């Protein structure tokens, strides 16, 4: 199984795919815009001097609805894929995924706590709401990531089966707690909660976007600095230590980055599963496991995949809209089974 | 240069290693022998800092091992564990290239060293192959090449610790591997190697440490250690010892 593509070809291909996904994501929806108009309106929004005759409607839709939604999709997809790479590197197992090991559920619990708690306290000021939500989701993700990591280790080794089981248990625990919050919630809060559990890019707004963009940028800049160390970590923790890496510190960074990324993604778009599992796998199949390629390529691939999944969510039952978490699970769960069966053969 | 002073390691109430005083000399291959559970791997773990000894100290050059900076230490001390679990489809040269992580010697120089290290481990033909498609013995040689690349080309002041580097190898490659290790030592590296094959130890080691129940039974030249009495005492094995007809080193034959 040798890699098919050189990193350069991979990056060119993924960049083109990403641009195409952005274009389609801006153009298609309940009101589909002609592709060329979309392009011209988008370029005008970027400040390019293009004749604006007849583009008013396109510009309005793009600026107010499609652009924040597309940015949200890009950031969520990229940061979820990065978190998947970090988790798989941390556990040295290609089946680790923030959703499967419970980090996403922990983040959802944190988000639910912020929503319902905020409502019970009589509302949180508009200005700090999104940040409080991100912070609580991050905290929830961090606690679960740390717990799963501790539970999955015995005698200095990570037991993947234990880790996955611990993930199931913690997911169940977090879900029941989210259920409790659902029970306590009033009608308006309930709608918001349902939205978190299924995931959606709908209703994207710039205020919800900012915390996520900040966090995504931080994670996307930080993790690639550790690419070589992640490669060495795949050899084993003691081997990485013998190569001069501060393994404990690296592991703390990975848990922290994952919790931060997943927390921010969940806070902005709810629970979207399997992106962190599928994307790194696809990239590895295309160009091998070297993190120097894998990390940046996963950002591009994750962003593209999420935008395309969002297109399916928007168009499949139009004018109604599917939650995107359902779409990614429909693609991701069979893929996970395929990986399990392939590993057994 | 690696030096251990009065090392002791306990697991719970059980003492698994005790009374180890050891100095690895430049250019010397020190073999460690002993039955299963004698504490060989524990000794190696304590010597490389993976295991904190309950008593005693390990010194690398003039500084205690635990006080070394990771990268600086990695340029002086390389460790080959008994087995590695790598489940990702790296290419062989990428795995070996990980040994160059402690250095900033540049891509071209690293590629050159990777190829030389692969050839030293007789694994040059595996270049370009996927690691996960290799057999157990081939993987073992790739990891040997990795630790050789970490100290390449080998010089006085460096130390190499190997835990059963020949366990998965065919007879030819057992010798090829130990010859590569021997050549490394000849360039000044101090080598400690855990072995099970008494005849390989007799042929390639300068000194042998015989462990019994976590304590050193003897530490001496192969001719002194590989005698019927100590082998009977430690392994419970009746042996004949003769001189190798061509090379003269002890040849151990089970009775």
C-alpha cells in the first residue's frame, strides 16, 4: 500500500476541491444563484472592482447568509479533521476519533450546561454568550479527553479497547446528563439543545463564528509545528522519548488542542461526527502517514468534505434542511465498519 | 559514556534488580546474558532512564542521566527496544529517518545517512517499501537501522543499548546484525546488547554480564563467563565448551 500522490499533487488537488466546494456552497441553496453571478458577487465582496449591475440580491444572500455559513463549514471541518489527527496520533491508533472516544459528547454536555444554565440564570449578555458557550464546551471536551486518556492507560501503555469502551461509557454518561438538561429546559432552550445534538451549519452568524475562527487558527498553526514529533510518537512513547521528545508535554498539547478544537466546533455547529475519523484516513490513503503532509492536508480535506456534506444537507430535502450531523454519520459510520473489517482481514 | 552505580529496582515488594555497578567503555560490546526474568530488560530500562531506579544512579558523561536535555541526550544515547508497535504505513526510509530527529543536519545529509544505516543493517533493498508490509525480521532490521542512523556514523562518547536485536532474525542476519553492531563499536561507540544466543555472545562481545535473579553473577571476558560451571549455575544447562576451530572463541554445545 504505497501512497498514490506526492504531497505537492495532493495539495494542489485538495486546494482545487476546496475552492470548488466553497463556490458551490456559496451558490447553492433554497435560492440557487447562477454560478457566474456567485463568483462575481463573491469577488465584489472581496473588494475587487467588478460591475455590480444586477448583483444586489446575490450580494445580500452571500454576505448575510452563505458566506458566514461557508466560513463556519470550513473552520468546523478543518478543526475537526485536525482533532482527529491529534487523537489518532495520541492513541497511536487510526480508529481514534473525537466523537468515538467521547470528547464531542463532553463538549456537547458543556454546551448544554451553558445554554440551560444561562437560561435558568435569566439569560447571559449577548456579548459574552458565544464565548461562554465555547469555553464550557471546551472544558467539557477537555475533561472527557483527559478521563478517556487516563482510563485507557495501564502500566504506561494505552489500551485501545479499554479506551474505546471508556469512550462509550463517558458518551452514555454525557448523553444522559444532556438528557437531564433537556428535561429541565423550557421550549425555546429545547430547540437550541436539539440543534446541538444533531449538528447544523444553519443560522451561522459572525458572532458565533469569531471564537471558532480564533481557536481553529490557533490549533491549525500549533499542531503542524509538532508534525515531526507526532511521527516519532507513532513509534511508541518510550521510543519517542529516546529520540529526545518530551512525550508528556506533547501528549498534554494534543489533548489540549483536541479539546479546544472540538469544543469550539461543537459550540459553533453542534455535534458533527466522523469527520475526524474519515478525513485523516482518506488523506493517509492518498499520501501516507507523514504528519508534515497529513496535518495541513487534513485541514483542506476536512473543510471541503464538510462543505460538501452541508450541500447534501441543504439540498437533499429542499426546501427543508437535514441536520449535517446526520449526513456525516450516514457517510462515516459505514466507513468506520469498512475500516474495522479491513483491519480484520 | 554511560555508568551505573549500585542500581536497584523494586516492583512492589520484589527486588527485580540489585547491586548493578557497570561502566560501558568506548569501543566495547558488552553482552548481557541471563535466563528469562533475570532482569535484563529492566536493566536496560534503568540504564536509558525509562525506569527510575529505587536506588543508585546512572551517569551519562559527567552528568546524571535524568538531568540531560532530551535532544542532547538523544544525540549520545540510542535505544532499540525488544519490539515496536507501529501501525501506520510509513515507508521504510521514513521510519529510519525518524532517527535523525535529534539533529538539524539537513534533508540531503539525512537521506544519505538513512541509506547508509539501512545498508549497514542489510536492509537497503527495503528502501521504498511500506513498513506494515514487512515481515517481523525485516521490521527488526529497519528499527536497527533507525537507531544506527540516530548515532551515525558512530563516535567515542556515544552509547547504544539493544534489547535482543536478533530475536526475529534468520541465522545469516543474526550475524550480519551483530557485525554491524561490532563495526559501530569499532568506531568508538559503547554498546550494550542483550542476547540469548550464547555462541553469538561468545563471538561478538568483549565482555559479558551474566545476570541471575536480578543480581550480577559474573562480569568478565567471554572465556571466563562462558564456562560450564557458571552456565550450569545460572541457566541450569549442562554444556560442553570447546574452542571454535577457526576463531578460537568459546563454542558452547548443550550436552
